[in-house]
C-alpha cells in the first residue's frame, strides 16, 4: 500500500508541474520584443558660427525633451573619434522614441520646427538617421 501512495504522489506532482508549464503563456511569432527607435543627428557648423551661437543650438536642442512629450530620452556629445570619419560633424545628438508615430509627432511639433529654423542658417552639414535598436 505504501508503494501505491508513493506512485500516486509522484503522479500528482508530475501533473501539477505539467499544468503549471501549460498555463505559462507562450510568445507567438507575431509578438515583437519591445524596442526603441533612435533618431540620430550630427551637425557640422559653418566656420563663421560663433561659440555662443553653437551654445544656443545646444541649449535649444536639449530643451526639446521638456517641450515634446514623445521624446523618451535625449543624449548629446561632441565628436572625439580618432578615425577621422566624421566628415566635419562636431556635434552628435540621439533622441529615443517608443514608436514611429511618436517620432513623427516630434518631427511635426511646432517647437521642433522652430529649432530647425534656428539651426538651419548655422550648419554646413546635417546628418539624420533613424533606426530601431536590435539586440
């Protein structure tokens, strides 16, 4: 009889384990892992642009994060690559969005358009690239 109860307990444990595994939701192929959309911008300023004008651009770009709620993150820095492939661009900016819809709302936002009007006469080169990050 003791043997019967050991088999019954082991069977019950196995069934409970299988039930827990079966109850765990599985990902379908159509589900995408959460990702982020990066908006990368690089500027080469005209030689005639003064340092205070560059500072005004830096400050104006940074202020967009507080003015446009779709911007999830804002980062920027100055080139320090030893490769020499920056094509004269000195300033790099990265904005992060949750969706293309959010990025598009940013692009059409009046504060972004005002920023574009501020920076346009000061730059020789503007490089822009958007991509979904991959892991």
